[in-house]
């Protein structure tokens, strides 16, 4: 069986360079091209799968370009709203042989953190999220925090838990953003990579679920798994839970 031909959008970035290294070390796949933002897409024209770690302002054009050429995609670029995901699903439906994986986080530990938060969500009336990232990150809250909050909110709704208790009236922004009724606090600090805490509280106790990525290498097993998955699974896959068997 021939190697999977992989291209990278954002090839010179911190994540893109890690992808090049990870693909080079993985069996059954090889890098055949890469481009950075502002460069011609043609640099990845020979790829079967393109991995995209670019910018929210560029990623939708990248998706359209790849799908029009029946090139599979593994996307880790942030900023995917429900509307954008619906647009990608519609585009993918027009190219039934093409697979697309979109994940807010490719770290296996981060995926488990979100899963554990879902399990805990039905048991604690109070919950808040703190996400901490490097200051070059383009979006806040992070995609991981958004996904975590949305999943927690669905569990709480199914359990008829009602709103998270909070008597704050005047906060001047100190209470952070709100995603589906869950407060999310974003920290941008030099020296950080990607970190998240989910804090749950009930009378007399609290539970903290925390994940830390100290190096971007932590995302690479999920990316490599996504590349292997997407060539045999047409359509849109959101998240890597099914990719890694969760």
C-alpha cells in the first residue's frame, strides 16, 4: 500500500512544523507539500490529505479549495462556529468521496478532559471554565473551551438542572464570557501553550478537571490518527472521539 500523501496549510507555523515532523516519523504517510498564508494553494495540489493549522480568516477558503479538488482535510484551525460547521457539512455533501475532520483539540488528554466534564456535569449545580493559552492565539474563548461549555450545557439541560447559580449584578467584565449559560474565563500569557480547568461545585465540595499541553507535540498523535481516519471515512467528522475510539 502506498503512503498517504499529506500537505500542510500553515507549514511554517508552530503547529505546521510539528505536523511535518510527526508525519515524517509516522509510518504509511509522507509530506508532499506545504504552504503558508498568502501563498498559492497549488503547493499542496498533489496531496491526498491536507492538514490545516492556519487562521480563522483563511480556513474557509482553504476548505473550499480542497473539497473542489477532492482533497481530504484534517482541520485544527480554531474559530469554527455552528454556522461554519454547517457550511462545511454542506460543502462535504457536494463531494461524497471526500472526508473532513474538524477538531477543537487533537490532544487525547484534552478529549478525555471534555468527556470527564460531561460525566460530572449532571452532578454539580455550579460550573465554570478557565482556559489558558499563549498570547498569539487568535480567538477567545478557545475552541476547546467553547466545545466543553456546549457539551456541559447539553448535559445540564437533559438533567433539568436550570441555570448555574450566580447572584452577580455588577462585574465590569470580571465574570468572563458566557457560552450556553457557562462562564468561561480566558487567560493569554507568554510561556503557556494550551491549558484548561473545568471547575465544578456543590455544597461542601468541589471537583477540578484540568488538562495541560506543555508542548505542541501532544497534539500530534491525534493529528496522525485523523489523517489515517479521513481517507477511509467520507463526510464530516467533528472531534476526534470516534477517531481514537472514545
